[in-house]
C-alpha cells in the first residue's frame, strides 16, 4: 500500500516499579494508576474524556481491514496516521506498521487491495461541521505477523494515542472460505481489550487446518475439519502432542473427502500428560499442521467455546461404537443435535477439548479427587 511503513524496534527494557511523586510505598493502585479510595472517600475513576478517539472497523472477505476515525478537521495538516504496534514476544522486539489516514472522500486509492465492499459499505459517513472522517486501510496483500497488535492514532509532533473501538462490521468473516490460488493465509480480527482499547488479533498461517464441528463422548473426541494449502492423503493422521516432555504423539486415523477430514481421537492413550496439542499430518513424512479455528469473527474462543469433560475410557462395547468418519450408532438425535453427555463418575480421569489463547485446538486431562 502506498505510504504504509513497517519497522521493527527493540523494547526499552523491563518495566520499572511504579514510583515517584504521589506514590506511597506499599499502597495498591487501580489499573488506571489511581490510589484506591479509603472508606468514605469517593472513588476517582478515569474520565470518559480521556479515552482516545473511536475507530470503526470493517473487514472484507479477503482479509483486509479499514479503520474510519472521526477527528477535528485541524488534524489534517499534522500528517495523521494509524499506527499498529505488535505486543512484544519472547525476543523482546516490537514491530510497527504505520498506515496513512486519508479523508474519507479521498480514501478509495488508499484502500487498494481491500475488498470493494469494505469501501462502499462503510460504517462511517463523511465528516460534518468541524469534524473530519479519516480512513486507513490494511490491505489483504500486506502480511501482518501473528500476534496481538495495539492500535494508535499518530499525529506529527505528538506521541501515539490509543484508539477506542467503535462499530465493527465483521459480517464477511463469518464462515470465511479462503480463496483458491493463495500461498499464505492472513486473518485479522479487531476487538476491544479489557481496558477498552482497540487491538487487532492477527494470524499468519499456511497450510491451515480449520477445526469444524467437535463431538465429545466417553472415550474420545470426534473432529471434523478442512485443510487449506495441502492435500489430505490416505496416510494422513491426526496427532496429539504432549505440550511438555518428549514423548511421541498419539496418532488417530483420518478419513478424507477432498479438503474435508474427520477423525476420532481416543482419550485413553492421553492419560500420561495433562495438556495435548492437536496437529494434522496430511501425509506420511509431511510436515504437521496445527489444528485451529480462526476463520470467523471471534478473536478469543477459550472463554466462549466450552466443552464437557468425559471419561477417558469408553462405555462397554456395543453401547457406542465410534468410527473414523466421526459417527456413532447413537451419536445424534432426530433433530441432528448431540445427545447430552453423562456426568463423569466421581474420582474418574476425564478429558475435554478446548481452544487455547491462540485459538488452537487442544485437549486437557484431569484426574478426579
């Protein structure tokens, strides 16, 4: 994109304890830095006016994002820009991407590389009075390192200022299907942080194994999914890798139908470790692909998608026989819904699937008490 820049800078070092004028040793402070009120003293809260300007976000089906920010017209001569700053990882480096903010009526050229609907079906309208609506575009053709990116307003002569989330139009992300012929997959989902600031969750993967429906049952997990960027062969396997330790993975047979695959992972071999990460190996000797669910509009699934815990051992033979295509003799009711999973016995060893903070699929094993 014209005018966009990318930079990697080192961090300034570890954070220091909160000290200085007005800081009393041994006292707690709230998240906004204010000292908690003593009994009978009014609580001082951050004023609403201190929040940054809001940005309306629109996602397109190709993976692009547009940001519409309403600002005073006087900022037009301050080289306004939208700054994306990646939260530092283990290396301590911080990546930054600066996108130019252009008046909305002149933003068509800036949005080159995004889907057409993102520029014509916008949530914002041109500024009125002394306000001006400015637009920044993150095109689908620009790779964004996987991670969480904080969003700032950058004005000449001023320090970056966090933006607040406005209206997010993420309809195009629901049940998104990556286009054919691509060589990498970029997913970007804007969201509000716990502090009320705007951030973007980014994934950058290829190939990608998208988790579909999951069905939990005593003794195992039935998984349906779709593989992008590689072919599921007859020698494909679903593998559960222990998150800690060097034990070999637990494999499960995979049945395929084109890009779609199904597998049933037995729970009983998972008893030796608590946490297991799920990978799909498309063919014998091929590189394994992490199984995740990222092709929708939900940035953090761990607290939203929850699954029941089931016994590690299956029921007696004949009560429920699972096959590699994910079906069982009594797996669904007449309306297609999964039957209720029985409560595990007290003290039983149980397992349940869950999504990690990165929306990767995993299994947790717990021992009853």
